[in-house]
C-alpha cells in the first residue's frame, strides 16, 4: 500500500501531535515525525502544514536566533490547536477501530463463491423453447 496517500490525509493531526508537548521549528518537526515512524514524510509537506495550521489559528509562532545559521521559527500548539487535536484524535480512533474490524473480519478474507459439480446452474432456455 502506498502510505504517502494515507499520510496526506493525516498530516495535520500528526504535526499537531508532534508538537503537543514541545514547540518545534520546521525541520525539528520533520525529524520527530520520522523518528515516530513516518519516514516518508516530506520536508515541504511539513512546512506547508505548519504554515496552514498557523494561518488557521491552531498554532502560535516565534523566532529564536541561532548561532549556527539563520533564525528559526518555532511553532507551538494553542488552545484551538489542542481542541483540533482532540477532535482529530477521536475521529482517528473511531476510523482505525472500524478499519481494524473490517480487516480482521473473516468475511473480508472469504474467497468468492465458485461453481462446483454440485452447484451447477439451471440450463438457460431461450424464448420459444419448450
């Protein structure tokens, strides 16, 4: 399964979860997500998500000078972001539970019914045939 499509659908909640405890700058958030197992996450996707969440009012931001290079823009989750994370966490839990049940279902793995000598279909008659 191509997990990049799945990741696109859950990147907002993943980013919110990654910074729920500690503020972080763009590449720091990328590293946290990759360390958590989302190795395929792209830098540009995370930066875009951080900007979008900030614009939506879910994050705060501030700049910290860096001795090693340019200043870093840190993002932190605010009350609106926490509410968003809580809602998305509940939605994810329900969705994951449904999918787990579906994938574990015995019916999901059942092969399609095939005809055997015992289950021969009735002969087909054409119009005008007796």
